[in-house]
C-alpha cells in the first residue's frame, strides 16, 4: 500500500472530503493540526470528537 492509497473519499462520509482510509479524519483537519504546531504523537492521541 502506498501513502496515497491511504487517502480516500466517499460522498457518504465526511461530505466527500478526502480522508484517511478507515478513519473520519479529513486530510484538511490533519494538516491544520500539524500546521498549528501539534506533533504527530499529539494528533494520533486526539479523537475526532475532541477536535
């Protein structure tokens, strides 16, 4: 599996926005968290309901 295979979109999930396969994290929200200064470990410890 390549890195791009981990990105998917489905109109029925997250309004069709690109997301990490199997999760409800949108690529946009992950990039926002990282650009705000969160570490990868902090992001992985965050659940979608706490964002």
